[in-house]
């Protein structure tokens, strides 16, 4: 009846008289998970396992609670224990498929779901995750076949329409996907997956977002190697641009490649606020954007504007510090988004503190670099002005050597040390920003349960 608080009370009342009932501890764990009380839910599920370690359902419930608490590795251990006890239970294989999907192991998820269907060809959990895994692997025909069977068996199940919608998004049929997400919301107006899918379907109407999604789906098939390869190309592109200056055709090709890589990196690290801002300008899309995403996108707007300005200034005057600064600004949008996406007030306060601290340190390093650069420029002007003018070619060469010598003996060494300190500090900030989702996940694992 979707009343987890009352269910928790009933389970605790029963346990007050029968503390050794493992099934009651499983029920309690489920009710606590529904209320996002993950720590208590894990303790209850582990109590069930302790009371009856040979019960596959106890290990199954512990795995289910752990995956809801965003602990896929621990969940994998528990569900494998359940499978070892009862290998013919298709639901166990279905939950293993979900665990593998959560960990982006799509091939393993498809294999687990297929094994479950071998024991129970009509198991909906296995068929659901087999379709989702096949979709992520690019096997759209197999995905359509599996999910179509789900829909045929239960067309009034909102989750089946959500699965169908995401499968259609993966193959680029965003108009059909939109209809399925709307149907899921008709059946269950509170379905979070349907709402997120509808937002993505609306975003797909944007050429940039469509290109981004197709690129990400293709790169994700190679796992982490694909993303590291894209990042390596991004790092090597400026050097390739220098090599190509002597060859017009190579220079043009490298320039176009660098523009593409900048656009790709912008979409990768800041795609959510960018596409949300686009939705807010759309008559139909603005109604599908939840309040937290709207606030995050509006806070990201000035950050994105500064990043674009820095890139344009770099293309105009080519100061090497500006692309570094622009990339840091783009990556920082992830911290803002994570701050607003969390539902826990405890986590949100700490993510906000980390985000504010990040921008304060970034501003300090950038201001220090500007100060050091201006000081160096002023010193160069003073040294040049102090030299006696001479028009002969030999004297000009000697004058240049004298100026270089004075600069090496004075502020140039200090400037190099300052710049090295700034770059190392900004590298540390970059690492923090790149792991924004890991920071949030770590905070959520440590967050106290809600009252």
C-alpha cells in the first residue's frame, strides 16, 4: 500500500515478541530502505543473514538493500552468496544483473539475466535487465524483443514503459520514447525514471545533446578505455596544432579537431546544465525540469559564460593560462549539480561548503597568476626602458642578451616558481572537481539516516 512507516511499525511490533524471526528482519530491512534509512536497513538485513546464513532470501534482501545504498561491490558479494545457496532462483540472477548494470558492466549484466531466464523464461526482472543491457551494448533488436515481451505481458506496468523508453532513446527514436515516458507517468505520476526519461527525450530534440548522447553511448561500449582515449586526444591536440603550423592542410585539420574536442569536452563535463538551460528556453521542456535542476542550471550559467569567454579570449590572444582556467570552470559545474541533486540536507550542506571552497581557491590561484604575470610584464618594461638605445645590429643583439640576463637574474625565476605552484594547485582542484560524483556518493554513505 506504499505506507513504509506503518509497515516498519508492524515489523518492529512483531520483532518485539520474536527477535529470532529472520523473515521479519527482511521485512524490516525493506521498509527502512523505502524510507532511505540505509544504515538501519543494512543492519536489519545483516541480522537476518546472521540468524539464518543458509537462507538465500536473506542474502538476496541484503544485496537489495546494499544496491539501494549505492554499494554495488558489497551487493555483488551478497547476491553471489544467494545464488550459491539457490542457483535456480531467477530473481537472484535478475538482481545480479541489476548490480552489474549499476557498475556499468553491461556484458556481465546480460549474461546474468540470460542465466536467470534459463531457469524461468517468464521472469520479468531478468527480462527487464536483459533488455536494458542489450540496449547499452548496441544490440537494439534484441533489446526491443525483450522489452516488447514485457510490455505485451503487462502493458499497465510503468517500469515496462520506462524500459521501452530508454531502449528507444539509445537507438535515437526520441519521439517514440517520449510517448512511452508519458504513458509511464499516466500510470504512475510519481515515477522518477519516467520523469528523467521524459527530460532526456525532450533534450534529444537539441542537435548538440543528440550528438553528445550518441557519442557517449558509442564511447561507453569501450568502458573506461574509451573515456581515457578521448581525454588523451584532448591533451595531445594542442601539441599536434604546433606541429602542423608548417603544413596548411595539417594545421586546418588539427584546428578543426581541437574545436571538436573542446565541444566534446564541454558536453561531457557540463552537459547537464547546458541541456537544462536549453530546456528552460523550450516551451514544452521547461515544464519537465524539476526545481533542483533548474536552480543548478541557473547557478551554472555565469560559470559557463566565464568559461566560454576564456576560450574565446584564448583563441584571440592565445595566452596559455586561459584554456586551463576555462576547463576548470567547466568541470566545476559538476560540483554545483551534485549539490542540488542530493536529497539529503546533511549531504547538501557539505557539498555546498566544498563547492564554495573550490571557487574561493580557484579565484585565489587565478588572481595570484594574474598578479604574477602583470608584475613580470612591468619588470620587463622597466628593464627594457633602462637600456640605452642603440641602432646597430650587433648592439641590438648584445642588448637583447643583456635584457635576458637581467630577467633571469631577477624576477623570472620567481615567476617560474609561482607559476609552478599555481599549476599544481589548480591540478589538485581539477582532481577534486572531476570526482564530484564520488565525493557526493562518499558523503551519502556517511550521512545519518533521516528522522
